[in-house]
C-alpha cells in the first residue's frame, strides 16, 4: 500500500490498479504499451522548481512536453526548471519513475495541463515504479485542486 493509494482511499476515489514491468528510462511510452492504453492518457508527474527554488508539481500528457517558458509566464516567475532526481525525491517522498501527485511528502502547488481534465479516464503513477492507477480526471481535480494551465510545448 503506497501513500498515494492511502490518499485515494481517504478521499473515496474509485480507481483501478495497473501494475506493469517497469523499465528504467522507459517513461510513459513503456507504461502505455504494457497497459495497452493511449500514451496521451498516461499522465506524467513532474517535480519542478521556480527561480526561487520553490517546488511545484506539473501534470502533463505522457506524449507531450511541458514548456517551462510558458509555465513560468503563467506563474509570473522568471524561470521554471525540472528538479534533479535527488531533489525531486526529497520534495515528493517518491522515487523518480514512481512519483505520484497524491500523498507527496511536501505539500506543493499542482499545475494540470488543462486538456487532461477533458479525458474520459487517465492513468497516473500510484506511488511506486511499475504501478499506475486508473481514475476519472474529475477525481484528480477534486482531490488535488490543481491550477489548470496551458503549458504544452
């Protein structure tokens, strides 16, 4: 039982379990292939920092990239950059490759690519490598209360 699963249960979120064979550096392409789902519906959880080193979480479609320039502009900061793996692990409490937006060690603002909310079902990391949970994006919005942004590169 991961911290992410605890949070989902605590908030009465209906979800499905999707374990798969994790491949280092395989990313969402591997998880989508292993689950037999569209990579666009597999959501990556990215831990980033602004120019003042304040951490934040960005949720993006697996087959798309984040424009850090557009994100910085939307947040009114000079710059945004991905955290190195050790820093991301420290902020989230999860290991890179198994980072879930649910149940992070540190409370961080969450930014959701707006188009994710329009999908019928999404697959998000469940708190460990090789494990995704399938949920309704409305539940993600209800639990995380993210800021919706358009930051696709």
